[in-house]
């Protein structure tokens, strides 16, 4: 499904994502934070700490895959 905001999260999509019940164990504020982060990533706004965390998670996932293979 295409977005009317291209890669960004449109106001309509944001309202739809935040309009329901958050996943079990999550608060509406946490869900809003995740939506905001995805939108910021889509705009190219990933900061150094976020990039480092993703790189670390990727390395751990690759190590797990290698161990299981």
C-alpha cells in the first residue's frame, strides 16, 4: 500500500497506527515513540546511538545465525 507521504508516515497513517489498542505491555506513549522513530528514520534522521544499536543488534543476530547453522 502506497503512502500519500512517500516514505514518511502521513498524518492519516499516524492516526490509524495510534488509534487502536497498543500491543500488550506497551503504553500509547511507547507506541507513539516507535511511530515517531520510524518516521524519523524514513526522513534520514537516525542518530549515532541508534545506528550503533542497530549495528550491534545486527552483529548479534548474525552470530546467532552462524551458531545455529
